[in-house]
C-alpha cells in the first residue's frame, strides 16, 4: 500500500476540520455552563447581601438600581434593604482597576446615614497570602462602624486612616478606592433608594 503524500492542501484541510470540531465543542460546553455560572454569580451576590446588610425582609436583588458613573467600567449596583417597608440601609458595589493584579470589586453595606455596616469582596486576583488578605476579618473590621464622611479610606502612609495589609499596599489602596466609590454612589443616589413612603 502506497503512503499518501502530505500536501499543503491536505494539511490545511485537516487543521480546518480539527479547529472546527474544537470550536463547536467549546461553544456547546459554554452554552451548557451559562446557566450554572449565572446561578453561581447570583448566589454569591445573595450571600454578600446577607453578609453586609442589616436584617431585611424585601427582595433587594429584584429591586436593584443600576447607575453609570464616569470612574467605573460597569454600572454601580445599589440594593435597597427594607424591613417591613422601612429603609434600613443599602448594599452598593464598588470597583477599582488599580489593584496589584487588576480588578478589585467589593459590596459595601451602608446604614441609612452612610455608616459602613460591613464589606464583602466580590472579585479580586491579588497575590495569594498578601493582597488576598483583604477578605480577612482582621482587615475588614477596621471599616465597620465607620462613616467615610469622617473616616479617610486612604492608607495611613498616604494621609488616610486605613492600616495597609503587610506587603500589599497597592491592594489596600484599591480596596479603599472601591469602598469610596460605593460610598459616593450611595450618597449621590440615596433618594432613589429611600422611597417617599419610607
């Protein structure tokens, strides 16, 4: 039996078939995973809302208000928290692209006067063991009960009041910027969240 000779056309054709099969397979798998990924993102948001907000009995996810600001790529999400139809606070997303490895996205829970109730990190790609410590209780607790109107969210060595994470000043700075962005969005849009009957 004579061996087929390799030609450029044969090689291009085989490569095209392999690429087409791989592309179709990846597209199919992506379509299969879209819904589970969306459910996982929603579950993460719901957990973050429960973590950062005071007790509420409305459905903040369905009442979300999205606002576009110049400093953010994506819209800022504001989630109103109501207890028996009374406004008790809001959760607001904030983001900074200036983390050591890029995006740092947080959800900040505010009491009606703007005092920080709690903060949850939604996304970050910081250095393990350094910047990732922004999720730690030790770091986050310095923000609780503070109002950014009188508490400077910058790191101490830049004139602020935040203790930087050891070896991760850039990550700390991004966390503070994201928190400040959430606070500014909350204060600028509070009247939308506090309905007239509250």
